[in-house]
C-alpha cells in the first residue's frame, strides 16, 4: 500500500525545507530522497529548481524517505507533475546526493496557511541558493537535434564573449572592443548563421519554451546569483543562453540577409509576443546591458546588474505572463518591492484567502506607490472579458495581455500612473 506523504509543520517563520535527492545511474529510475527543515538565517547550502509545473497528467510522484520512531525506514509518496519528475530525474547526480529546493515538494501545497508564510520567502530562497537550475524540457524533440542545439548555444555564447560575433547589426559601431579583424568576425557570423539554418526550428525551441510565459519564473531568474540552463541532458550558463537569445530574436528576426532569418520570428506578432516574455526574464537586455552579464567580478544577482527601472518594467510586462492561480499574478511579483520599503505598500502580506478583486487592487496601488516620482507611465486596453467588479483604474491582471508603457516626461494623451488612468473598452 502506498502512503501519501504528510508534511510536518515548520517550526519558525524563517524555516524552509530542502529536498536531498538520492543519486542514481539510471535516469529513468524512480526519484527518492529526504526532506529536512533548515533556517534561512543559518546560511543553508542548496540549489533551487526553476521550472514549469506543466500538465498534471499522467500522475507522477516522488518517494519521501523518513525514519519512524522505532528506527525503521518508511517510504511515503508525494505527487508532482511529469515535468517536475523529468527535471529531477535529469538533474540528480549519478554517485552522490544533491540538495535542492523544489516548490512542489518543499512547500505543503495543501496548506493555505503555509503558502501564505512561504511565498514571501521565495525571492530570498532563490537569492540565497548556491545556484538556480533552470529546466527547459525539450519534450518530444529529437534527442540528437536537442544536443546539437545545446552545443550551438555554448558556441554562440563563447564567440560573443570573445567579441567574435555581432548580436546587433550595429555592434561594430556600438562596441569599440570588437576586433579589428572584420574577416574573422564575418566568418563567425557565417558559421552561426549556417548552423542556425541547419537546425531550423530546433534552435528556436529553447526560447519558445512555455517557461518564459510564466509569471513565477521571472523572480526566480531576477534574484539568482548564478544560473545554469538545462536543456535536455546538456546545460549552459545563463550568459551563453542570453547571448543566443539575443542572436535569435534581435538578429535572426531582422537580419539583413533573408537567408539568415529564422522562420518563426518573421511573423511580427510572434516576434513581439516572444520579445515581451523574454524581456520579462531579462533574457534580452540592450547591447550595453548584456555586457554586465559577462562581468565575473559583479557579485550581485541578475536584477542588480541592470538599471534601477528594470523592476518597474518587469512589473508592467508581467501582465502578459501566465499563472495557474490568478492570485499569483500579483504574489509572484513581490520580489520587485524591496523588503526595506514593502511595509509602505498595501501588498506587504500574502493572504490567499483574500478575494481576487482585493489582491489586484492592492497590487495596482503598490505599483503606483513604487513608481511615484519616476518617469514610468503605463496604460492598457481592457477586453470585453474584464472582471466588471474591479475598480475602473485597476487592470484585470488575470488577463494575459501586455501593458504598454512610456518612459519619459508627461506627454499629452498618455495617462498618468497615479490613479487617473483612462481606460478604453474593446
């Protein structure tokens, strides 16, 4: 008889659980491990998994090993999604345990009270993790082409690091450190273009992954100090992935050479929809911003490597992202409000028992308070499906439509961010 695992209540408000996954040389073997309560203030060492929950079917589970009072080992089972199971099977080591923080396992998903307590800690969890492991499941794609794509991601990152690859048509003017040997740069350009053409949609696939459409994964990237992107059995650094993303979207979509264009990015709407979701995750900073990702001496997290307005823009772009639970459209963005000033915002307490209307109103008010005095103005167009019970100045964050924004001085016709927002019904 299979026993369902029951989480034990956490002892303190600063406690989290870490999942130590047992090693296995067989990738398809069942996943098993132990859960241990640790305190965030004690500098625990762990890695954090960033992934897409995905379809809950077919039902999957991991085995949680515990010791009974008599000293015998007991095995219980905890349900996870197939994508979570696939990530754990791939990421576990062959010969030694690996300590991970995985939300589906380390938070009691059946307890609203525990989620209220743990969700505010998530930005800190990803910030304190030794490394964040991004899992992009290639799904049913051909394994050989997945491997070839991963190798090309590595090479694009290396070539850009060595300043042998232009990610923008104007790189040679924008970056004085580009090599003078234009023939060598041209050869590298041709090499990457040629390989992109050979791989076709396979090279696009990592950047079109649904991972980049989810609102929770924004903070998991933003707060990380070190990131490895796992695509199939291969992994690349975040900066190599960023460089490849820039090449695919900025260069591939509007290349001067028709032959160098990547088919999926020829469609204007697809391009900008993808651009919005990737920019939300800081995959596509401008050509100057990306340079900071290659600075080995920078000790901050990904967010701190960009301008002070990055968090505000991510808040605005988050409306176009998705969440299974609508309330998470607000709670997943708590990281954008600094702890030192969060007490001034009405969203300072996570409470899943509140109504959606209340949470969305608090979230919008918090954004107004955060952007007060800045040059950021934003506006949106409501759809016919908008929740009519929301105040007129509050966006329906449940809708997965992007907000527009304007950076600069007040312009006639651009609505204010201070609550005097004029809505357009469609």
